[in-house]
């Protein structure tokens, strides 16, 4: 919300309270204020019915916020009141907004995702926490709520990074988030953090582009670019340039904070695209004031599987791919059993890694019709041409990084925790949570040991970044991950903005949506760790 | 068996000679190990696997075990161990999960003997049984430990760590069947080699991974562990529950730990990240390393004592591709460099002083401390063994109390509370503050405020009006700027030179010596200073100053506090100037009235003379004209230790003076003043100062650490939520014990029973009751 309803801001805050009476009080206040505003504009509205005119854009903002609350607030009473209030306003002849599309994800039908209204107690508590902290419950959290254990750890880390004690000032943090998300043209995250950035008192001018921001942040642009697309190129010289820049220099602690934020938001962009996260209801593109069209379905609904059009297709697909899961399980079993029979020679192992690495480069991420509206985000990067694609076409090689020489557990953790206390611990928990998360199910099958599959996915992503585990046979990846899955992984990790619904649907057709989200979490965390390892290695090298 | 080996090694140790030396390896080392007779060392890493002979003057490469054209991952070693009984037998742990044994007795170039590929993940550690020739143990990332009989092709038993990665395995030196294993989740397990089904004992040793463990070579029950949490812990395993008996906090995660031979309490550690040094600790003195080896340029990855009965040689390998032999006599001893004295001022000007007892007692003829000084014997270790180098740990603590009672700092507190810094017109603020100062019997401060008002307020108000309040001061209006300017400067110069003189005095070198001398310094100090002041006045031949001195002389007692306070303060300001410290410290216990008086007042008083004279001289001067003088005045106050004055004036004058003083200085003053206020627990004042300051570094102070962590009053567990309801017990956590409603806003509670409630309710309750309103029977005390 903008400056003009500063006074109502406090009231929005009140809605996050755990105490029902203070929520009711806040709600009451909002009701009154909205009604006052509504009455104030009524005469004008009669004259100029155009919505969006300056006099009532103010009101519109509030209405949109109410709409968001009516859908996303974890508190039953607030949702009810907001819906009621909106209906009342509509009855007064005011046009109220409605959400565009439905549900938090374009890829996942809304009915599959947990409804805010029907969650178990522990998830409810997590939601309430998130809502109290941010005054919103974003779509990312909703999609992640398939995996509440992980969600808790994720939110705690994110909250700590953005809001708790840390070396960087708050507006810097959000600006860095914007920079990172803009690298992947992730308008969803950019919008979210532009709002936050302004709310913590950030300078609007900075949003005009990186060159309007302070020199110090501009310098971060370089490693933002490298980390996002080719982290292996990061050297200690880059670090040195940041740390020794006279009055614009970064301190080590600040740099660690920035690096953690950058990597977190790069990978979160991957997740956002990978799960097709919809814009927030109260952000641009999340709502409309237009009345519903005749067809009753907007494009998103159809794409979403909420319409009836797609059902037929799905059925077909299912029949076709029937044996997929079984086949995969069979292969896993085989690998487990015959592991000892044919012990591949060392060169063979090395070649397998190289092959996988090279191949991963050649997996073509389809140049798709879908062009994400890059609106005004592009201003945040100076060099749009710098992407993953460029170098893979030129056939450059990713140098190999030996995981045993610099691992998160032994080295990365200590460095982060030393310079930015507690964060090492949180990241460690988050990584472990993502890596070890399992329900021992695969699609409809129960009691499956999925560790092999999870490890293959994790290592495949690290392999794309050139990180090699001596103790892993990269032949397994070929056995377990089929081509469409590899394409999905590759796209999501390297150029997430190109992820399409088709890709999302074409891998692992029989699996549940929750399992696909699980895969996304793995991808996200593996990517973050890979980037972080390169960044931390460069910092360590600088320090020694 | 035991005896035998001891005899041979004793012979062997006599033959060990050498010096601190190193050689370059071709690649970073991951681990090193020595053979039993201490003549050779093996170095293993990702790209290196070589044996070096330890000769008198140098390392000589003996053998390269990486043979064959194709580099195999089996050569990529995470760990290596040389058998302590069989000279020809080595084992390595490979990063790809292979365990390889090597037989140096083989005639062919390839010495590889056996290859076990049973582990699925990286093997972190291999360990030979100390007395069995054929028994080898391995611990791997895949969570299994395997015991191999080298006469067989595969492992004889497998121990499962429940899918937690194993970081280290070590056979016990004394118990034939026991080995310890450390895990990534912070646990340490003890196993019996005959019982692979279940561990004998398990305990949590660290938070985060335990990277290493080492059994004490002599003491049966001691196990040292080191972890990512930067701790080294020594456990007594003889009792039923493993008991932590020593703990050393290092500065980085601990990668290796090795007991020092023949020294019961010594162990060596090296780190995995950031810190490249090798430390040898005396575990009884965990705060400072006993010895440090600082040769390596990158992290040390392997350390080993050259001979199991010789404590003087340490070998180490590092990521910087060097192999070192360190002679113990060449080690750096941090203790020698550490400052043996500790010094701290109390809030009321008391001084605590801790020093190594030997330094104090060596000074036999020391006179007793004068005045109200007391000595507290505080901390003393009995030497357990006079031959040990490190045992000499005892220190004495002395506390010097100021000879006047502690209420002397009252003026500071009162001033802080009574001063008005904002909220009224400038002239009123000045007047108010002047009154406050006058009532506290601080005439010079009071005068300064008045001066400031005159200088910076609207000239239309007329200087006469303001001057009339100043009593005798108008007398001095006969002085011109020209006369006074140089004089005040001169005076400051002298003040400085006085300090310099003292710096030059002998006695700084030895503390006890210095103490003794202090009294003399003291004695001569005051008069000298007085003379400076005096001489100055005479030189200038200014009769009004004499008058001034007289007025001042009426109240020497009240102006004492500035001195005591100021001394303390200067120490905070200039921690980097030790001589200065010593001088100040020497002063403080014996501040006698007059000298402090003069030291403090003379310059200030004359200073105010300058300023007062000015408006009369040319009443229409622009206020900016005074800025340089005010700036000097502020610096002067700050230097004299009255940072309170400096900051208060800075705030009250605001924009008028701010640009004149550079930001760093301002920030420095603010920080000092805020620090003082907080020590006096004047939280409100300190917060007001923070709020009123214009330095960005200061204003952000009250933005940080605003989080308050609370526990639920019902279930006693931390409240992770915002709001009033504990998410565990579903109760309102902060209910008022009197009215039983949730407290929103000010909550006060007893620190004894942790019951409490609304501030008002509790206050009312306590008027009539002394027990806790919750009925818990506690006699509540609220502070």
C-alpha cells in the first residue's frame, strides 16, 4: 500500500494478530474506512464511471487488498468479513475486483492445492506465522504447503534473511532480491519485493534501474550475473573488487549476506517458474476489475485444468504412459542389486561424468512461444545478453569442481556461520530437509526407497554446474532420469523463464502434483547449494 | 608386548634428530602418517601419494605410489594410515569409496595390495588396529563402518551408524576390542569389535558434525573430540555416562585432533577452514594455546606426531602443498605475547587490576597501597607439577577504590536526567541547562551554557540582559580577543606537554615497578600541573584571573567528580595508547582535591572569558563567528572527559555547530556518551540522545536488536509466534496475575517467580501485599 493510506496500514497489521478480538477490532476499523471512502466517491462515480481514475484508485487498492485477504488470509473470521464487505460494496454499485485465474499455480489445478481454509493445525500455525510476519501469504508458500516440514524451514530462513538482524539494511536486502529475481525475469518475485522495498522506505529512484542505485549495489551486478548463469567463473578477483572499493566497498559479512540472498532468489525464481506460480491477487496481473467474460473461463483457467477442456487429454496421456512409474522402480531395483556385479573402471566413471556434463549442456531448452512479459524488469540488468545459452552454444566447457575438496558440510557451513551467525545453521537444516524429505511413495506405490532417485536428481543438477562427487556413478542418472525430465530440470535450473506448462506436464506423467513440487524443491535447493559453493569457494580463496 | 615396544621406541627416540623444515609437494595433501620408527612419512591427497624419508636436514622423496598411466580414483585419498606394527603396510581411504591397502615389500612398482570397494560413498577414515597386524577399520559417508581382515577378500563385519555419515574411527589404545566412531550429526559411538549388531554406548558430543576423535595414548578413559562447532572436548569414558572433563574453544571448526605424546594434558589441533595454524593446547588452560605453528599458508589437513613417544616433533601436511616438520622449540608461544595484566575501571572510578602473581611478588619491597585500596586474592592455580612449563598460572587481582565515596558520580546522573536537549526554544534550553549546572555546583559548565546562549541567540535580546546574570564575570570584559586567543591555545599546549612529560617517565616497562612509582609520579604530578596553571596566570599578569581562581577555590570539592570521571573516560576513548593508560590509572586512586580542580578548571575558565568578552567587544558579530571557538570548546570538554557536555551542547546547538565538527568526531562523542549513560542505566536518556543525534550511525542504534524472546508462562517453552497465544499449549501466554487478562503493552514481572502483569495492577497489589499475586507463595521483588 502506498503512502496515502499510511494510517490504515496499522490496521492491516492488526489482521495478523492471533487474538481474535484485536483482529475484529482492526477489521471493524477497515470496514468503516472503506465505507467512508465509498460514500465519498459515489457522487463522482456517477459522473465518471471509469474505474481507475485517480480519485478512486486509492479505493481500488484497498478493494484489491480486501480481495486478497478474502482468499488468502489464514484466519477464517477475516476471510469471512472481507468477503462480506466486498459483497456489500458491490451492492452499493461499486465495481469490485475479482482474481484472474484461480489458484496459486498455473500448472496445478486449484483443487489439488491445499485450501487456506482446510489445513491441519501445524500447517495452519505456519501460515499464521507467515501472515503475521509479512501480512500476506504468498502463492509460493501455498504451493509449498504440500510439504509443510520444508515450508516451515524455508519460511524461517527467508524471514531471517529479510527481516532479522543482519549486516545489510532492510531496503538493501529487498533491492538485492529484486536484482536476483530480475536476472531471471521473474516478475512475480520482482513485484513482491518492489512492494516490500518501498514499504521499508526504499528510494523509488533506485527502481529505475541499477545505475540509479548506489555504487555499492551496482558493483554487485557483476557477481549477480555470474552467479545466476555461470557460477564457476567466479574468482577471488571478483570478490576482491567488491571488498576493496574505497568507500563503496563491502564488508565480508555484508557480502555473505548478499550472496546468500542472491542465490536464494535465483533458485526461488527457478521454483516460481517451475511451478508456474501465479501473480499475487493484489499485484499486477493477479486481479481484474473487468466483469467476467461470456465464456466464463479465462485462458488461465483452461491452462490450469480448471476448465473441462483438458480432461480428455489427461486420460489419453495416462493410458499411454501407464508403465512409467513401474519401469522407473524396476530400474532403481536393478541398480541397487547389480551394483556390485559390474564395477566400472575409474576412467569409465570419469567419462560418465563428463558425458553427463556435456550432454546436460546440449539438452535443448525449447525456445518457446511463451514470452514472459518482461515489463519494466529488464532495467535491472545491464547485460541481458548474458545468459546460460550463450556459452553452451559456443561449446565452452564447465570446469570440474570436486565436491570432496569444498563441500557445504565441511567448508561452506563454517564460512557462512562465521560471518553471518545462525544462517549457516538454517541453510544447513533447509538443505538437509530438502535432500532427505521423503514419504516413501512414488505415485501410487508405497514403501519405496526413493533415496537413489533423489540423489540422482541432486547430483544431476550439481553435475550441470560442474560439481563432481567422486563416490557417485553418473551412469545412474541416465538410467533414472528420462529425457523429458532432463529437459525440465535443465530449463528450470538454467533458464527458468522458459519453463512451460507443457514441460511441466510432460515429465513423470503419473506422479502426483505434490511429488512434482517435491522435485522442484530438490531442484531449487540443489541449485542454491551449487551457486553458494562457488561463491563461498571464491570468498575462501580470497581470504587465504 | 607393550613393554617391548616402549623399549624399542625409547631407543628410537634417542636417535631422532632434525630441525624445522619443509618440502614442496606437487599437490595439496589431505592426510599424512608416519611409520613406526619415525623415519618416513607418507603423504596422500587427491593428486599425490608419496613417501618421504625424514633426514636430518631435509625431506627426501623415497617413493611415489601413484603409478600407472591412467589416474585412478582409487589414488584419490581422503585418508592414509601407516601400520604401527608392520613397516610395509599402509591403507588409504579413497574419495570414491574404495579402501586400498599397500604393501611396500612388493617387488613390483605397483605396491597396491588389496582393494575393497564395499562402501558406496566416500571413505573418510581408515584405522589399523594398534596391535593386530591384519585388522583394518574404515568409516564412510554412507553411514557404515567396516572391519576388514587383510587375509580375506572382504570385510568381516559391518557396523551401521543408521545412515549418518561417519567422519572418524579410532581404535582404543588400551581396550583391545573397543573403537570409537564420530558422526556428522554430532554423535560419538563406542563399539565392541565383536558385536556388530549394536553400539555399546552413544552420546552427543557436539552440535554439528564431529570431524575427529583421538584416544589418549596413556589414559585409558580419555577421548578427545573436535567438531564443526569449534570445540575440542575431552571425555572421560570410564564412568557410566561419558563425562565432559575439558573443553577448549578454538576459533574455527576443528578438523584434526592429536594428543601430544608423553604430555598428559597436551593436544594438537588444526582447522578445516579459514585458520591455517596448528595449535597445541594445554587442556587445563583452554583460553590460550600453549604453542602455535604458523608456517602454513593454507588450511592444514593432516597433523601427526613424528614418534609416539617423542613430544618434540610434529609433522603436518597442508592444502598449500607443503609438508612441514615442526620442532617444538621453534613454536610460537602465544602466552609470552599475551598481556599479563588486566585492567578495568568500575563505574564509580574504581580500578581493578589483575596481574601474574610472579610479577607482583617479585617486587618484594613494594609499599602497601595507600588509602582505601584493598587487594582481593582472586584466582590461583596450584601447580600440579613444577616441571611443567605451562603450570605457572596464578594471578592476583587488586581493586583500587577511589578514596571518596561513590556518590561522587551523582552529578553526572543528575545532569543527564535534568538537562533539556530539545522541545523548547534555544535560549530556554541554555538557561535551563545553565541553572541545572549551577545547582549542581558546576559553575564553569553553567557559565558555558550562558555564553552559548549569548553567542547564538538573537542579538536583539541584548547581551547586557544575559550578562547581568553572571555576577562578577562582566569584570573581564576588558580583555580583547587578541590577548586571550593565544593564551588559551598556549594553555592547551601546556596541557599536552604535561602529559608527554609523564609519558617519558620511567616505570612503564614493568607494571609492579610502575605501581610503586606511581605514588611519586602522583606527588610530583599535582604540583607540576598546578605550577603550569599558576605560572601561566602569572605570565599573563591578568588580575581578574586571580579573582577567578578565588571564586573557584571556594568549591573545589564539587568539581572533583569531573576528574575521576574523565580519567575513566579517556581510557575508553584512547584504548590504543598504553602509556596514557598507565598514567591515568596511576592518577585515579589518589586524586587529591586541588590538583584536579586546577587541571580541570583553569583552562575552561579562561576559555569562557574569551567568549564572554567577545559580544561586548563587537556585539553585532554574526553567530558563525563563534563557531571555531565553540568547536574548540567542545573538543576541550570532550578531551577533558566531559563528553556529556560536548554532546549536550552539540544537540542543543544543532545545525548551528554541526557542520563545524567532522562526523567521525561527533559519532565518537555520541558513542562515548551513550555508553556512559547505559552503564549508569539511564536508558531513557540514552535513547533520547540516540533519537536526537543526527549521525546515521547513531540513530540506527535503536533500530537494532529490537527482538525480545520470551517463553510461554504455562508450558515454559519458547514462544515462536507473534501474538499472545502459545502455539504449543494454546493458552494466552502473558496473562496478568492480578486481573487475569492478557497484557498488551507494559508487562512487568518478578524475576524470581516470573509471574507478573500490568504495571499498574502489580504496583497496586504490592502496596498491600508482598507475596506474588499468582499465589505461588513467592516473596516478589521488583526492581
